[in-house]
């Protein structure tokens, strides 16, 4: 029994010696590049690579290794089994990696830098020299696909007025694939509160299977757009916008500001002098712009008034006192001059990209003051100064057509060629009496005086009646009577 075991050990030793003898010559050269096999999936532009071993080359190496064994030994199962096991371990250890930057999405013509490695242990056991471990592989044979930018042809339409603009997408100009298979989205975090210069982000989504079936590669999935062309409430108004508003203001002045002030009109006020009541018959009216101011709200995220444009018109009224308080310093028949102010306002004035006022958005209102009620400083503080905390204010230069007319603090005596019937009678009687004495001794002074007084009284009464009729006549048209002096 011991002899049999010894013989078996000797036989095994002989077999191992035979294998080593077979491999004791020069190393068997195995090329990593020749062993390399690449399978591409997808199409040009959207492909991946899978690496494996060239099976035919693998069988050649098996054959070379086993053919080197002696014929009388090759029938031994243990030898074949050992060599094949080592070869399997060697082949399993071979790895290929891409060392170039691009790892997927290959297109025909791409050159891939490949690095190969193997188990040095099994290469040594099999006496293999693993060579050509770095090489270049050129991609070819892929079906040509379409590189598609889904945003090409996309149009963004902006509506509303900054800072509350809104963006909407129009995909009608995009490719057929984009219209059929791609969904577009606007980042909703700021949509609806856009201003010119803001950024709008558009994203897309799609099913990868649809892209592969149509050999299409989506090149980008997000894109930023800069908002432009929104109407806005500007930092200032251009000349065209001012002209449009100014025309409306002048119409408002004529219809509202001057509607009560025209020649021969009767007006009353409680603010004459130091707050006295008087009734006047107007003899002269002038008006002039004394202040122009534009307001832009500092915080336009607010939903309050966004901007304003104001004029301050100064209206100067001269008239004859018809009635006054019993203790008034203003006497009947005297002339006085009083001022009042009219303030038309344009609210929320959006302009388009060219600076033209958009119709249908602006509202108009006004403030009217009574004659003598306030000074210019009072009006300026109320209409301009108090708004400066919330608005950026741009005041326009105004050239006055005339020097400001000072309000009357004391009544002025009225210069008039008209006389009362009583004074006319007395004057005429005296003059007639003197004339009668000088010209005719036949007529008595008394009869001449009476006759002359009667004629003079009738004439004066007729003049007074004519004057009264003029005062009570209907109000003439404002545009033909009031001198509206407006500076542009």
C-alpha cells in the first residue's frame, strides 16, 4: 500500500515537471488589444459601450497552452484541469476601462482611450506576457441619430406690466419631435411677478424610450431667458407720454378747474383776506401751470398706486365786490384779486417698450380748492412733498408766462365812468341851471334845472338797467372768455 502511494507521488511530480518543462521556454505573448471586443448599444450620439474578450482568441490561447504538453501526459485529467483553471482565472481577471473623458453618448468617429489590466499571478503561472495594454478604439457603425435642441424655435410671450409681468410659452415653432414628445415648463417661482431684466428658467421633460425609438438625442433640458419688452411704470416719462397726458389735463382744467370762473360770473368765497366772505363779479381770469411732477413708487412690488403725474395750475381771479360781510374790509364796488389752485392727477401710467402710454390703464382725478383757501406752499406740501417718502419724484422745469399776481389784501377803489342816477341828476341840474342862466334870460333857472334833471335821470336809469342786464346774462363759453395760459 505504501508503494502505491509513493508511486502516485512520483507520478504527480513527473507530471508537474512536464508542465513546467513545457512552459520553461520564452513567455507566451498575449495582446490585450487583440483580446479586446467592444459592443456598442444605441445610436450615434446616444450610445454606450460594453467590453468583452474575443472568444476566438481565448480558444487559441487554450490550445497553445495545452498543445505544449507531452502526448503521453496530455491524457492525464489533472494536468488539463489545472491549466484550464488557471487560464479561466487569467481571462476573468482581464479588465478594460475608458481613460478618455467621454464615457457615453458616443458618435461615429469618437476615439476611446482604453487601458487593460490582468492578474499578474495567473499570467506568471501560465508564463504569459500581457502586452498592448493601452490602445485607441475608434467608434464606428452606429446608426446616425438626430441631435435635438428642444428649445430651438421656442417663443416666450410676455404679458402684463412690470413688476407683475407673466411669461407664456409658444412651442408652435419647435421641431415635430419636441411638439409631440417634449413637455415644457416655466419655473413658477417668479412667473407673474416679472420685470424687464429678470431671468425665466424653462425646463423640459420627455420619455427616454420615445427619444431612442426616434434616434433622437436631447442636447439640453433647461434654458434661461432674459425678460424684455414688458410694459412698465418708468422712472420718468418721455415727451410723447407727457404730451398725451398734458392734453387730458388741459381738457380737465377747462371743464372742471375753470368751469366756475369766467367773465361776469358771480362767485362767493369764505377765504378772502383773513377769511372773510365776499361775493364777486369776475372781470378777469388767468391760469398758468406752476408745477409739474412725476412720481414713481419706490417699492413696486406693492399692489398700490404705481406712479402718478400731477400738474398744479394756479388760477388768478380778479373781480368786483358785489356783497360782503357787514364788517368786511372789502367794500361793494371795489376790485380784488384772489388765487386758487387746480390739481389734475394721472394715476398708473404704463408705457410700452417705445415709451408710449398704454391706453385703458390710466385713471384721472383732480383736486379743487376754493378761492383764497390755500397758498401755493400749502398746495405743494400736500400734493408733492408728502409723497416723497413713498415715491421717487421728478419735478419738471416750468417757465411762468407771467409774474405771479399778488392777492389783494386791501380793496382797491373801482375806477368807473358810470354814475348813479342820483349823482347824474344833481350834476346835470347844476350844469343845466348855469347854462340856462347864461344862455337865456327868458327862461327861469328853476324851470331849466328841473327839465335838465329829468333828462339826465332818465339817461342814467337806462345805463344802470343795461349794466344790470349784462351782469345777469348767461355764462359765456370758457374757451372764449378765460385766458388759459399753460406752459409746456
